[in-house]
C-alpha cells in the first residue's frame, strides 16, 4: 500500500492564538520522536481531514516539512465535542529500522451464515490487537471474513487473524474476536394476582349491628 503524504509547515502561533489559526483553515499539530526535537507545526484543515478520515494508530504517513520528509504515525487526534471537527494532531516520527508497537483495529467483513440461516447472534469481543513490527510492515487494520461462522458456537480467535510477514502479535492468541451464540429466549412470566379479601369498614359493621337490634326490638 502506498504511503500517503501530508503537507505541514512550522507553526509560530501557540496558546490561545490557535483559535485564529483554525479560523484561517489551519490545524495546529506537533511532531516528535526518533532523533527529532518536538516541533509545533500546522496543517491545512481540509487536506488533514481527508488524509486522517480512515487513519488508525498504525497508519504510516510521509509528513513533508521544511524540505524534509518524516515517516510518522498518528499518536493522538483531538476533535470538537459537538461538530467533531479536527482540532489538533500529534505525530510520532519513527525509525524505519526499529521495531515499534501499535494497536491495530479489527474489521469484520461479510455476514455469518449461522446468523443468517440459523438465527444466531454475533457477539464481538476483541476489536483491536497490539502488534510489534517494523513501521513498513505495520498493517493499518486487519480485515477478516466472518462467513466462516457456519454453526452456532463457531468462533474466530486472535490466532485466526491474517497477518503479514514480520508482524508479531502481543495480544493473547486465544482471545475471542467473534462468536455466534444462540439467541436468548425471553421468558414472560404470568403474574397471578392473589385475591385479597375485602374487609368491611368499622362504620358499616356498626351500622349493620344497630339495624339488627332495632328489628329485634320491633
């Protein structure tokens, strides 16, 4: 897969002044890492949004800055709480000859036959795994088909995930990624209301007694 490039420029604006930067269509960011002094930079908001829309923590980018190109991973993305617009990005420069650890998301593809034909329920557990590899060997995501789940209780574990050469999995291989289980049957219990004896009010009892005594006297 071709490495996508992101254009950046050194940033002089810091602190509260970054609001004006964002109004001008720019995004504040920082770059740090292998053999590099942390540096404040800025990105064009539109280009950054387009580049990062599908990025994960294991997606490798070429960051063009000041006539040089740095191999970087995205370490943190900050977005607005309401509009979810890009607010700030942290880039980690990596050395291509050094192993690095990263968390890679799992993408389930297709439809499980046990769900479609047997009425089972797909339960997902592990949604990302930790791996170790050279930056060039890092997968940005791991895609696996769930069409192999043909029977109830069929499952996919971390050990079943397709990984490229040079990628070491640090997550337990026995951890379950997806499993098909029986659909729970909702049991509706009929509530039987107990009959409650209605006791006559004291005033009614007293009145009845008086009427009986009057009839005897007559």
